[in-house]
C-alpha cells in the first residue's frame, strides 16, 4: 500500500532579512511517511521548523529540494491539474482558527469554501455539504448563518475542522490546533479529532508543544531540532527509551504535574544555547548543548538512521559515523 504522504529529504531556506547574511535554513533534509489511519506527532521547540515542514507537506510553500508525494504521486513536480487534485487530499487546521476563517463570510460559506475553490457542486449542494459537516463536528444547523466572530475558540476550531474535512481528505495536518484552548475544551476537541479519525480512517500529522497531548494521540513521534528530524519511532518507544540526547532532555524537562495548580505539561526548556540555524557547517547541530559530545560530532552531521527496528535516530552515540571524506584535489 502506498504511503498517503511521503516527504523525502525536503529542505527550505528563507531569504535573509533585509538582504543581509545567509538565508535561514528552516528545514534541512527532513523525511517522513504517513500511512492511512495513523497519527505522527511532531515535537520540537519553537522555531525548529515544524510549521515550515507542515507548509511544505501541503505545498503552501515550495521546497528548495526534496520531494513530497501524496498517495504515491509526485506532488512537488505535479502539473496544475494534478496539483489541484492532490491538494484535496491533504488539509490543515491551524492554531488560530478564527483568523483562518473569512470574517465577512458566514460560517456555512466558510466551511464550503474549499468546494467552491475546487469548483465542486452547486451553491445548494455546497450549503447542504456544509450543514452535514457542521453536524459531524458537533455544531447546529443555525450556526451556518452566523459569522466567525460570534464563535468561541473551541467552536471556531470545530468550524476549521469541518472545513478541513469537506473535501474528504486522506490526511489532516494539525498545527498547534488545540494549543490555545482551555484544558476542558482541549479535551473535547481532541476527542472529536480522535472520533473523526476512527470514522474516516484519516491520517494525521499532529504538531504540538504539549507532550501529554502528543503522547496520547500519536502512534509514532518525530522529534525536530533546528530543521532536522533527529529521532523518529513508535510513540511508546520514544517515551519509554528516547535515544537522542535532545529527546531525552525534552522528556526529562517535563515539569512535574501539580494537581493543585493544574499545570499544563509543556515542552521544558532544554539548557544551553541553541546553535545558530545559519550555521550550516558540518557537525551535529545539537553538539553545543549535548552532554555526550564526542570529537566526531564536530566533524560530521549525523543522519537519521534506523537502529532498533523502526526507531530511527540521528546521533553518533547510536549510529556509525560516516567514513572520512577524501579531500577533493
Ligand atoms: N516567512 C518566513 N520568513 C523568514 N523566516 C521564517 C519565516 N517563517 C518562519 N521563519 C523562520 O524559520 C524558522 C522555523 O520556523 P517555523 O515557524 O517553521 O518553526 P516552528 O517549529 O513552527 O515554531 P513554533 O513552535 O514557534 O510554531 C524560525 O527560525 C522562523 O523564525
Ligand atoms: Mg509553528
């Protein structure tokens, strides 16, 4: 069975601000796959490139290199017609649903908008599809005629999910989609997200800072550091026995939950200075903060390689360093 979504060695740099210096390498050769019905959680501290990776997967931005495949078909090099067709299959829900909706359109029209953009159905058919989707996400028919500003954060997130579903995609990317919600609302939306997955066999790429949420929802987890995926494996395996020192530090930095304060589990801040993402020189990007730094970590960049079955890690503690490069004459 072909993977529903496959990113292979994709990279993306943003131009230097005000034309000074080198560009910023937001994603540096990331690869992952997503199969029907599975959830891949994407973890990593702010600025490591999670949203950039998500945008690349949807082709909201074009990669500098690498390929994106949707249902086995090349998305990166697709014709305009094929692009349009493939775009239906991968949808996204953002953190701030309210600002992702058009404030001048009713919620019903917002939900049906992807159909209109794809040239699907008559106005009447789109309206009835929108009503069906609103019902599916737990909203009432009368909500269709209200405007986004009349909705609470949780309701707006339901609307965004309805809109993401209306083209019957195979894959939905959630980019911090529950992060801004109160704890109780977050639990409701997560339940809805899990329900919908069961019902439609959807594959999810689930980006979140919240370790508890990612652990609960993910089958596999990818950990990103400065534009690279440094560890990828089964969620239970990653939480039980993380291999990369960065993952270890992330998990160890979970604040102890204090029931009296109902503190939300957040990614802890890992000590030490992050290397500059501008620094494209050879060497492991994590070495400056790594307690296990070895000589080879300064000389070569570790690749993401399988070490224990399907558990992959980019770290010379676990994988053999590459043979020394021969100097070009
Ligand atoms: N449009 C842009 N132009 C220039 N730099 C950008 C742009 N978008 C993102 N960046 C930079 O690229 C890097 C990766 O950003 P990205 O938004 O992908 O990170 P993130 O992991 O999603 O962070 P967060 O957890 O805060 O959402 C950051 O250094 C960011 O400042
Ligand atoms: Mg982001």
